[in-house]
């Protein structure tokens, strides 16, 4: 799994963002780890490049991490995927469309969310449920989709994470999407912006010092 992502170019060597800079990486869920890593690559509202993503920055969550490539409006396929996704699908998922993980009734919804990720661009988080039927136990999962630019500069890649809670059981597992959350990239603060905001909040109030008005008068007393 050490070669899960690759660098795509040698220009980023020495510029790896590791999880050590985000408190304790292991105390964060895989979705929050991926989001923190991706946010650290932001510059203003500019989406990070695919070539900036290095596996050493995500090494403890690679099994549930994936890269998507946009192939048509609302449609993307897996270019790379960790072992957890293969377990859920019961097969290798490279080359499969993202919608293969969802029930037919949910695929239009997923395509609409995916298109927002590419077009706005935006970060999307999906709450997912796989029903307990045909010998399967009910399975809950969550997915995050983080937009990336290709080497050509177009937003046509996604860094994603899919985690599930429970026994996988019989495969393939397909999900419905009871809830989604979509946030424009322009609304997400970079680490630098967060630092400036914290500094401003804790800065002392530099009020101008003013001398007291001359409203006191000296009273001389005379001893009798």
C-alpha cells in the first residue's frame, strides 16, 4: 500500500503534509483525517492538485481511501481504491463507477452531489445505509468527497474516504443516502486563515490611552 497514490511528479518531494501536524492523527476519524490533510493543501479557495496528494500523509487510512476521475457530468470512476472498498464490493473496484456502491434509487442523488463537487467546486459528505436483507446485516457508512485538480488544471479528480461501521457480511454491499452535506470550497478556511482568525480573537484591545481630564484642583490648607 505504500505506492497507493504515487506522486505524479517529483516536484512535490520535500513538501509532504503529514498527519503529525493535526493534533493526534489517530484520534481523528478517517474522514476528518482526510479532510484535514486536504485542507492543509488549500491556498485560498484554490483546489489542491492531484499530484500534491502523497500516500505518506494518509498512511494510516489508505485502506478506506480512494481517488476518482470524472468521465462525464455526474459520473466518475475509481482510479485507485483501498482494500476496504474491495471488501464492501466483493471485488476489485478500479475502473468501476462510484455509483456502483449505491442502490439504483440513490444513483441520481449521488450523481447530483458528485457534479456539485466538481463544478462548484465543493466538499461533500454522505451518510449511507445498506439494508439488512438477503442474509446481510444492516450496515452504516459515511463517505467524504474532496475535489482535486488534474495536471491540466481542471477539477476532474476527487480524494475520497469511505468508512463503514459493522460487519461487512455478504457482498456486494449497496447503499442508500439518507443525508448529505455539501460545502463550497470558498467557504472553507485554510490553516493560515484559521491561524489569523485565532490571533485576531485573542489579540488585546489596543485602546488609546487618554490622560485624565484636568478636573482636579489643588486646595491649600493653612494651619491655625
